C-alpha cells in the first residue's frame, strides 16, 4: 500500500510549509504514551510523566487513541473552527474515527443519531487495544462532556510541559520549514517531497511521488493544496492525513532517517544466504581479497565476486585498495544498525 501524491499540473504555490503547535503537541503526546518506540526521547518522557500530576497521567491513558495510530484531526489545520467551537456532531464524527482507528470503511457523520453507525463504532473500537472502547462509550454517552474533558487535558499539557517544550522546539521546526520552502522554490515539488522520506519514489507519466505507507491514498495538490508540517517529536513516523473534505497534511520528521524500508529489508535478506553469512564471518575478522575468499569458501572467484557485489551495493562491505590488491571488509557499524534501521523503517 502507498500514499500517492500526483504532481501533474501542480506548481509550488499549491504547497504550504508551516509550523503548527497543536501538531507538535500531538507528536509529543504520542511519544509520552509510547516512549518505548522513541528511545531518543525516552528519558525526557519518563521525567515528564513522573513529575506530572495524577490528572495528567490519567489523561495520557484515557485519551491515548487521539494521538496513537490515527491522530485526531483537531490537532491539525483545516477545520475552519477550533475544536472548542465545533458542533457536537462534528466533534463526535472526528473523534469516532480515532476511536475506530480508520476512515475509509466508516461513515460517522451521524454517529450520535444513527444506531447503525453507533454499533459500527462500538464493534470496531472493542476489537482495538484499551482504551479505544472506553473512549467510544464516553463519546456516545456524553459527547459534550468528553469534549470539555479533552480540551481541559490539552490545556493541562501546555502547563505541565508543552509551553516549555515549544519554546525549545519552535526554532528547530522553523529552520526546517524554511529549508523545505527553499527547496520547493529552487527545485520544485518533486525534489521537496522526495527529501521528506527515504521510503519515497519518483514515478512519471503522470509525475507523482509515492510514499511507502501501510494505508492507501491518492492526493492531488492541483485540486486541494497540501500542508507540510515538520515535527521533532514525531520521528521516525511520517504521517499523512487525508480525511474527506479536509486539506491533506504531511507531518514529517525534522531528522529524516537515512534508510528506507526497501533497503532495510534487502540488507536483512542478504544475510539469510548461508554462503554469504560464511563470507561475512571471514571478512568481519579481517579484510580479504576475492582470491583468498574463494580458496577458503571452496567457491569460484566469480561466485565470490557476485556475493561481494551484492553486499557492497547494499552498503555492507567496505573496499580497500593496496597496490594491485583489492581487499573487502565487513562494515560492522552498518551491520550493527540493521535491527535499529529495520525498526525505524517499519515505523516510518
């Protein structure tokens, strides 16, 4: 599955790069709820959770579906009115999607009035991890009270940690936004979008950028302008928001991983071949020539050369030239990163 951004007939002015505090609040809440997946922020998250009041910790648990798999749209631009001023039905619709963790298979526009929509929400939320089901029940029972509780919690977050975090983070996000704007102006939308993710690809006829994601969407900025929002606390996730009737958003990390899911997978697969593993065990100890490897592995030189070429193309082998001899050594730093690279690529 993939997210396709069609660029045919699209100029740079169809893209807006901006920093947006509520979006970074959502990203930081995601880290606080699941900091085991965000090791670079784990110490910070544990400190904030430990120092926060009981009401803060309770809110993190109760409202987690709003910022885990499917981010609540209230955190992003485009609603025309702030969450506090949404109609109850609109608030219920947007919140129901997060409780169900999806859009495409559902219509929650009348979830407070249509028993069939309410049943679909209950059934879907009950199959998801806690507290999706509890939040769905709160929504169906008293949406106005739930909205007040959500807004109170977000205000508490600002006082507990986010005002201080934003003061430190905003300059970083602004520099990143400026850099992406410059790339849009100098190199065009294609180059700017490709720079946001290592798991992206350029396709032609028509011109489009494809992000390797676990959901499918087709976005045409020529019809609906696209918002690009940088995040420091969202890494390693690149998030694409494409709700019906709302402007699409790409929420992208400031620090783009160097490895995409395709390369991470290829490196893993390269080390599943028993002959290649034996070769790697030899060159992990010392750099060797093709002839030495062929002798030790009882293989022909062309066979060894093919394996070395595969490993070198994947960045797993280093080449050293000494006079007329070429020595091959295993790049141990890259091999050590394979597990972390895979985990990052799968989340991106």
